[in-house]
């Protein structure tokens, strides 16, 4: 079962992969081409490697996969990582009792 955060991650990954093609087709956002165009460049490289398929479809699939992976890592980090200094204390301090 996919959690709500993972659904949001997949949706944001698809949107990111659609926006990734803007620097390739136009001159807009060209300074951000390395970060923004990451799924598009992966899709282009995958098409060149396989010699079949569509780089646009590959980029959408890769963007959704990256979004799912990042949201899964965030979910596991929220629930599984404990920071020692921020856990609630097991005993009350003396000044809480008025002593």
C-alpha cells in the first residue's frame, strides 16, 4: 500500500520530469539545467543506450521513481531515526516538583 507521502512524491516527480524538458526545448531556465533537467537527461541517455523507446516517457518514469524513492526515504527517516537529545525524559527533574 502506498502512503499519502509516497503519492505526493510520485506526483511531484512527474511534475518535475515534465518541467525538466523546458531547458532542452527553450532557453528558459537554462542556468538550472543541471538540477531541473536531471530526469530529462537520464531519459535521453536511456533512449540512446537501449536504441528504442521514447526519452520523454523514460523521463516521466524515472521522475516518478525518483520522487517515490525520496518520499520513501523521508517517511522512513521520520519514523525510524531517533535523535538522542530530543526524546522525552523518563524521570521528572527535581525542580518540576518544587524542590
